[in-house]
C-alpha cells in the first residue's frame, strides 16, 4: 500500500494522484517526523483524510516543516517528495473553489 494525494479534476485538468510515500516509509520515516514537529494533519494521512481550501495553508506548512526536517536529517529524497506534494497543492490552491476537496491517504 502507499499514501498519495488525490487532486480532483480542476477546470480543464484531469484528476491527479501524487505519490507521498509507501506505507512502510510513511510509518517509519514520515510519522516520526510528524510527531517530532507536532503536526495536526500529517499523522492523519496514514489512514486517510479529506480537506478543503480552508485547510490548505496548514497542510502545506506541515509538509514544508517536514521537508526541512528531512533535509536536516540528511534525507533529501524524502524532502523532495514533500516538495512535489507542496507544488501540487499550491497549483490546486490557485483555482478558487470553496467546495473543492482533496484527499491524502
């Protein structure tokens, strides 16, 4: 199993699935960092959760913090995956829609 970000179809763009991590990498690498930096959202992504525009800034911030922690730990490959998720979320955030929902799980 793996953890991925699902971005629904937006305007003329098709739905996208952005990989976050395999289940084992998420459990062994990402969750300990999420606990270390005290995130509210990242822990929820192992089981899966949806969120909307109102939560995007906090979700992006948590991925940024996790990416910085991975760099500090000498794990740039994990930081680059976090940056891919951040870029996809920022792109989606630029499209105004109050009812748009994202899913990570």
